[in-house]
């Protein structure tokens, strides 16, 4: 199986796998690279290439080996990067159909690209969260924080948690920091993560299938799943939702990474 590092005409860094007539474009999270945490994007790309697909893993501008200011990149610019990669696959590799796969914010980018490129295939999103304007409304209601509090409260009921506390092994400081911090950054970063368009409105009429994969231990997964399932019902968009029990947001550990790669390949290229 060939794996070729390359640069798109704009200078964006990417890795090309396989050589089929159908392609899968892999999009990392907000500050991630084309490998993904614990190389999850690489493993999933190889799984799809083993099914006969061409795959391309992309570094957004200002990320990884791509040029640009990492503190200035916006969601809409990342969507433009994804659109460029799709156009390159078609023009230079002779690809007909392109599926999109994104992790966290990469999933938002995938939906943004699908709203502009009506002829893309299916969209697979791992740990997808609502867009910033929808998250802002949920934050006013305290939804993410309540979910975290419920998660930590459940942990306090486990005997193993108390044993770890007594042994001094529990990361109490880390838990407090998680509850206290704003993971979306300051106002400027939240602005960069907000599209100038209403992407969900522009997705009306999307003819592909949306596949959502979440970790069972991701505190934001339940709210995100409910949001997107309700939206898909209203828009009559086909959606398939799966949960990997016990997995966190980034699916750490080799077993969870393997499960994500296998589920993605099964969705896009069923045996």
C-alpha cells in the first residue's frame, strides 16, 4: 500500500494512501495534525485504503507541516482548505466520489465543506459537537458543565475512586481545572471557530448519509447526539449513530482507535 507525502498547490501538507476511484478525505481537530491523537487518522486511512479507497489526510493551514499562523486560522478557512483538497483529488487523481471524515472540529469542517460541495459522498464525524452558535446557547443553560458534574459525581460513587484518593493517585487538580476552564478559549478564539454562514441551513438538501461516532465517556456526547439526531429528523437526512462504550472524546488507547478505524471503514466500504 503506497503512502505518499505531498503538498497541495496552496502549500497545504497532506499524505496520500492507496489508489482507488473513490476517496476519503480525513480532517483533524481544531489544533491537530493529519495524524490525529495516537495516530487515529493514519490508522483509519489505512483501514479504508485496505478496502480499495484512495485516502488523503490533510494538515489545515497553520497546523502540522502546512504554512500559516496557527493563532489566526478560522473555521471558514479550514472549510476552504477541505474544499481545495476535494478539488485536488478530483483534478489530479481522477476521483469521482469523495467521502469526508472529521474528528471533533474536523467534523464541523466536513459538514461545512459538504454544505458547499453538493456532490460529496457520505460524512463521518467522530466526537462531533454542535457549531459554536449552538454551543453558546447550550452553555448559557449550563449543559456541558452539568454533564461534567454528573460524570464526576458518578466517579465518586465508585470504590476504586476512593482507593485512588487514599493512595494519592486521583488527579483532583486536573478535575478542578477541567470544571473551571473554558475549552473553547477566549472571545477571539470563539470568533475564529464561528462560521460567517449558517452551515446547518446551507446543509439542507444534503443527499449523502451522516455517520456519527461518539465515545461513551465523552461528557458532551449525549447532548451533541440529541442535537444532531433531532436536526437530521427535521431535515430528513439519513443518520447512523454509534457509541464506543468507555471511550473518551479522543478515543485514547489502541483498542478504541482500532474500533474507530474499523467502524469508519465498515460505514464507507461495507464488506
